[in-house]
C-alpha cells in the first residue's frame, strides 16, 4: 500500500512538472503565479499554453495584447504593459487567478471583448504590476427555447450569442448591441443598448441570472450574491464588483420578417430640417421601429470639392415593409422613404446589416468575433431631453467641418425605455430622454496629431453643453470617458459618478463597500468604496 501511495505521489509530481515547466527566464511573478494557479485549481493541460508574456514570446504577447483592442490610442510603446496575459480555460481557473493575484499583490484587469473606450480592460496607468485575465476562451452559449433563455459565457461576443440563438430559432432574439464583436461580459454590465431597446429595453433589462467570481475567489449566482449585487452588475459598469463568468439572458420574440433601410440626406438635401424633425418624432414612433442617425462629413457632389455634412438614417423595423411604409408616412414623411429603400430579411440578417457586414455575408461571419473598427480615437457621449434648435445644429455643422474624421451617432429612446424606472437598474437614462449621442473623432497617425484631435472633441463637447442634459450632464458608462474624472485622492468621484448613474451612484458605492470592502476590483473609474 505504501508503494501505491508513493507511486501515485510520484505521478502527481511528474504531472505538475509537466504542467508547470516554468522557464527560469520568466519573471518571478509569473513563475509564482503559475505555481499558485496549479495549487488552487484543477489545471489539466499544459498551463503555459494559457499564458502570454514578453519573456515567453514577445511577438505572440504583442499579438495577444492587441488582438481585441479597439482603441489603438492605448497600444503605443509608452502605454504600460501587463506582466503577462492569462487566458483561463475553465471557471475554476478564474477563481484561482483571483486568489493568486490577491496573494501575490498583483493588480487585475479583466477583458472579455477589449472594447473599453479608454483601454481600461488592458491598460493600467497607475497600478504596477498588473496582469490581464482574458476571458475569450470562456465563450460557450447554451440556448434553451423551452425556458426562453440562454446562458452566455463572458468571452462570447454578442454576435456569437445572436448566431447561437438563430441556430435554434428564427423567431427568437436578444435586445443588445449593434457592434457584433462586443464581449458580452463587459457589454451587459454597462447596460447594453441596441436596435430593439425601444421594444424590449436594454440587454441588462433582460438578464435573469449571472455567475461571478468575487474578491475571495468564490463563484456566486444571483441567489448567492444577493439582489443588491445583482442589481449593481446590470448597468453599474465593468471591473468593480467581480469577474463576470456568464449571464443568463431572456430571449425575446422577433418576427420572421424584419425590414431595414438607410436613407442619407446632406445639407444640400434639406438635411438640417429633416434632422430637426427626427428629433421631434424619434422617441414617439412605433416601438417596432428604431431609426438612428449617423452623422459625418462628406464630399460635395460638385466640382468645388468642398465638404458637407451627411446624415444617414439607418433603421430596423420588426415587421414587413408594407406596415413600415404606413408608419413612416404617418409619423415621419419628411424623410421621403420609398418602398425601394426598404429591404426585408430575417432578424439575424438585420443585425448584420446594422453591424456593417456586406449583404452577401453569411450568419457564420458573426462567429469570427473580429472588430470592424480599429483606430486611434476619442469618444464622448450625451443625452438630449429637448430638440436641438436649427441654429444649434448649424453651429454643430461648423464644428464638425473643422475636424478631419468626425463621427456622431444619435440613437432614439422612448418606448420601453421610457417605462422602466431609472432606479430599476444602475442605468438611469430613461423617461424624458429623446435620444443619446455618441461623439467620436478618429485619426491614423498615432501620437503625431493626437493633441489636435483631442482639443477639437473637447471644444466641440463644450459647445454642445447648452443643448444637452444638465445637472448633471449625463454620460453612458460603456462610452467610457476619463475626461469626466477619475478615482484620485484629490477628486470628487460624484462628478463623474452622477453623470453615468445619476442618483443610483450612492447605492452603487454602498454595495461596493459591503461586497468588495478592500477594493480589490478597481480601475480609474471603478465604483469606489466611499464618497469623499
């Protein structure tokens, strides 16, 4: 019997050596973390395969670091880099990662899709050393039509979730993001708006349960975490309360036929007056209809070559084109929509249309999970409660024409969004909001022109102050904007906290203090444990 025990121990020892054959060239921190990981989880594969570090392979490390990042502004040589990137294969590995990071005093950054506008999922400016826990390998999606629900793991993209739903049913969907490469882990924790929000609310409004890892490395579901924490993670922003492992989402009914259109008006085609009318009707239209406006500069079709402003009305309608035409002729005839502008398709194809895929692309393209947008950019957001007057729009056009590649997208509210109380989840931008604005400026020459573009968007944002929400001037947490303020000793966190969450901020802080009192999960704009 003694021999059997000795033999078993020897085999276990040899397996550990195989799994954790850590080259001495690796940093001490990485060696310690890898050994701790094996001690605290059921690692059953060569653990090195889940690590990327400059010591291990600088090229692969760079590729992995940049793989899902949207904002190239945070991938310059001067930006701080993690000691290593760890990609868990199983939920137990996430638990062990939290335990080991805490033990070794390593700061964690959590990445599911890499879309954080200020790079907070892969860069830590004031925390050293830090590591990235990348959840992209945890991407299973299980759809259960009998219960009208699905479990989606944090590393799955929203496009994958849509695809897995339509695999099972052409008449079920989920009301979340327009960008198909968003990681669902970080997407829903900020609210998650999409083209069906006027009918069904936000993605976060349609979450039934969740699994998270807390600061002690425990996996908690809704019952175990409690209703306060479950409330906080559905709109309170990522990286504050724990590691989201998976969401249980509620599926919603979609018709077999969905209609889309894009109609563009320039200033020379009465674009200003059409947009002024859109502001008056967009939140009051039939709830099956979502019309957003994509505004950017464009070349005039004249020999002068001067630039103009292009306003593109992009729509998804949950129904056929005949009924859509009736709705438009009654409520928004100024757009001049014709039957020829309309295309009928399935819901999944309408999702791809709005995401920017070519019409020839098959739904399987959603599985690639690749971002269609990678650039150096700065973004901001606003919420509008009264129509911006024509003179205000004309002033905005002058501002936009000063910039190289400005972009602004206006998304309508109303419908279900106006009926859900603003304290129902941390996301407070509900009744009284006509539409939300996303402001963007992009550039391709890195640091060379960054200061000029940053100056422009801040001045444009200042100009718009008179036309948007006030006291506070509101902002969307998933359009992260560090200009609003950060967690610093001298700063007042209420300045940015109230802009994202209004009166819900105080409740978020209270829940944070009780659930993560040591502030283990933190970043530049995470929910703090106290105010002041």
